């Protein structure tokens, strides 16, 4: 796949080298909102097959002003459930998980998934 983004709505994704990047525009305090949103995107737009092996997943929640009251562990679980079966077969393949909240230029969530280097 080319480095260009696929998707035109709230969710977009691209492959860059051995990594997959997903962005979700906007924030909500309800982590459960993201699972069906990302799952539907992956189901309709994603054409690559899931891989075996260990993965690193980095999730960043960018906010403007005061951060929303959202539990990052619930956000991570919802997003891992949404991409499971599309980027990897099972979330037990996630050997390293980084989830962070940071101030940014706009409200969004970014996900980066790539094979874990040993």
C-alpha cells in the first residue's frame, strides 16, 4: 500500500514501512464510542491481512486545553478490540503497549502498530 491515507471520515489509516498508523478525529469521554467506529472503518476500508508475531502498539490521545476525563486503559482496550483481526490475530500478540495523553494542536487519537523488534 502507498503511504497515502485511506478513509475520508473521522477515521483514516496508512501503512508506512512496517507500521500502520490510524488517526481518529475528535474526542469523547466515552471510550466505548471508539470500538464500533474503528471496527467499521477496518471492516469496510482495510484490505491487508492480519499478521502473526509480537507487536508494539502506541496510542496517543491529543487534546486542546483541559484533557477530557477518560480512562486511558478503557480507551486502549476499546481500540485493541477494534483492530484485532485486522492488524494482528489476537491482542495477546501485543507485547508492548504505550498509551499516553498529551496536549496537541487538535483533538484526536493516533494509533501506531508495528512488529516488535527483539
